[in-house]
C-alpha cells in the first residue's frame, strides 16, 4: 500500500476564530487547524500547524491542508480539494 499526499485549501472571509473552525471543518480540519481536526475526531493522527510566508499578492486568509494517507489508489486518482476562494490557487484541479 502506497502513502499518498492529499492537498486542500479554503479561503476564509475574516481572521475570526469561529469562522476558521467552521471553514476548517468544511475543508476537513483550524483555529489551530490541528485543534479543529481534533474536534472532528482526528485524535489518533499526527497533525502539524504552520504559518505561510508573506508573499506579495498571495491569497489572504487561506487555510491549507496536507494529509498523508495510506491508499491503494494510484496517484492519478487522488482528488485534491480547493474550496471557496482557494479554488483560484489551482485552476488546473477540477472542483
């Protein structure tokens, strides 16, 4: 069984704790994103929070997720998820 990386992102409207928790749950996981994931029941999975570097013109208020999963699916069948305004990050990924 291979380990595959699954990516995702979602944009929030404001730097607001409740919105971050709700949007993270919509994506899968943030307030600290790991905390929101724990609220969803991901209690036995190692989670890591990080901060994006400041890049001029970057999409603001974007929560990002990278999950490593064991799966029999080939890489071509992995579906990466970009929700709300974060869809602009990867216009090549069907939503």
